[in-house]
């Protein structure tokens, strides 16, 4: 009855959510399961390599659904988050219910399991209404998930939101088990910097509570990385599958070439591979790679501060600055910076990140601390400087610097002097040796857990087995 297993995967419509969920889809298809990957119409058309993926994985099919937003909407929580939430509830949810019911009535292969993004909980509820198993996949760290679970209690006990302004942001937050003595006010999830009645703040708190209605939880992490936190989360769900780092698990299962190809195919942006040739010409471990992900858009002032800090550090750098469609002014800035940088740096609008991080010339990673990037840095064994901006990034950066000790935290600072000193400290400072040792240990643990018999490999096999039994 393996042939009857059919999983529908629904990611939240953003790059950082699509990538790990598409990686999971590939692993499930490799095991012989049928998967329908449901993107929004907007992202369906941007995922230009989906036909190649369907050819490589014949049981992988792509469908799309409206997100209810106009074509010119920026589709980021920074710009229009309220509209995204409203459209998901009013447009996407009823369309999803209709689509899932149609699969049951019309398809020769009805859906037997829904794996929905942790902030698309409506899909779990709809699946349950139709008698279908619903599994939630939270695409960020267990640390951040646990902080969200504790947030309502913290507010009841006196935590004043929003944090910031005149607050002592370095004051420790107490009352979060396994985080005492580490978690500061400035490390709380990004929504804590909004008013408590802000729709986005309420959305994330409500979605976190709703997750527990699922039959199981999937996390893109590994046991050795977040064991203390996982011990608190596990009792909240019937089952928890830790199957990360998914990029390393893919490589273990599919081989380097195919996994890197899949990584490229899961991107909503076309990578500029000319940067690899530039990296080939640089000395060993000399380059600082700079990327703040797909959602963080720097102001003109911030771009200039980073540029001056990078140039003043004296280290060669590869810098990813995404250009939004139709943003001619941004393209002009990129060209001006490249002209001023000369041979010292290389600027692109998107890069093949996993390949870059594994390149012998790269010695450091200046990152926004998004969870995919954090895991990719760990897998590659590349020390990090963290400049978090939103969501889980704020807590991830704290764990990188203070718990795992594999990088530096530059949170809430953006001036050229600090940037220069942070880069020099990471790349040549006295503490680099200790950071490298910690990173090597963590990278080794990441690779061990995805090998045959490793914890993440075992958990994936258990997930597949449980889906087949549905």
C-alpha cells in the first residue's frame, strides 16, 4: 500500500519556508511516496526549475493556489504583513478546503497526509475536518519555537511589550526553562518589538498554540544541537521528528551534485554563478561572505555602512544584495558599489549559498541568522557574524554566539566601525581558534546525525514509515 500514500505539502509563501519543505518533499519522493507541493500562484511561477524537479522525482507534482493579494504586493511581513494574514484567512483557506475535498472526490490518489507550515495552521484544521492526518512543520529553530510557546506566560507574569526604546535590552528574561541566564530582552522573537495587540504579534502567538492540534511536529534541527529545548517541546505533541539539517540529509541521501542542484531548484531567485570563479581566485579562508537572506531589505544608509565596514576591514568579500523586480535605483546602487569596490569584493544579487559556504576561500559568514542560513553555516563549518532583524533571527544569533559559540552577535548595531572590528575579530582575532574548534565539533555532529544510523536519518525513516501506515 505504499502506492496509496499521498502527501500534500503546504509551505508559507516565502523562500525560507519553501526551501526546507521542498527538501523534505524530495526525500519523501525518493522513498517512493507521492507528494503534491502546493505553492501560491505567485511563487509557483517564480519556481522556474519545478519541471526539472518533477523529471528527477516522478512522484513529485506541483499545484498552486491564490494568496489573494494583488500582483504588485511586496509579500513580506515588513511591508504588508497585515494584508498577508488577512488574505490567507479570507482567500487561501476556503480555496484550500475546496482543493483538498476535490482530491478526495476526483483524484485516483486522494491525499492521505497534509504537512503544513507551522504558521499555516488552518490547513491542519481543514485536514482534520476531512479525516486526513495533519502534521505541522515549523521551519525555524526549536529555540525560537520554545520562546513563542512561553511568550503568553511571560506576558501574564509581567513582560511588557514592545521591548525596546528606553528598556534595558540586556536585562535577562526569566521563566523560560533551559534559557535562564542566556535569553535577554533583545533576543526575544522579533514580534516582541511590536505592540501586544499588533496583528502580527497576535498571529504568531495564535499560530504557535494552534500547532499543537497537529498529529505530529517536524523540525529542521538535530538532537545534539537543541537537545535541552527539544525536551520541553516533545511533551506538547504526540510525535516529534527532528530531521535536520535538511541540506546535509539531502546530501547524504542524494549525493553532492544532486543535492546542490535541488538547492538551486528550490530558490525563487536565479543564482549568479560568476561569484564561484571569483572565489576560486582568492586565498584560502580569506573571504567574508555576506548575505542577509531574501526578506531583509537594507536601507541606503545601512548599505553604505556595511560597504565602508567591509572595505575598511581589509578582507576580500562576496556580498549578496537582492534586487527587487523593477527596482532600477537598487541596480544603480549595486553597480556604483561594485565600481568603488574594485577587485577587493564581488557583489551579486543572489548566490548559490551552500556552494559558497563550502568553498575553500570562504573563512567567515556575515548573516541575518535565518534558520536555513544558520544550519548551512554549521554544516559547512563556517564561523558567523550575526546581524539579525526579524522573527527567529534574534534568538538564533544569541545561540550562535553564547550557547554554541560558533560566531559573534552584532545585534542592534549597524555602524562601519563595529562592522570592521567584528570582521577582523572573526577572521583573525585571538578568539577565532576557539570559535573554529566549536564549529568543527558542531559540524561533525551535524554530519554524523544524517548518516545511516544517525538520529535525523532514523527520524526521517520513522516519519516515512508512519506516513505509509496511514
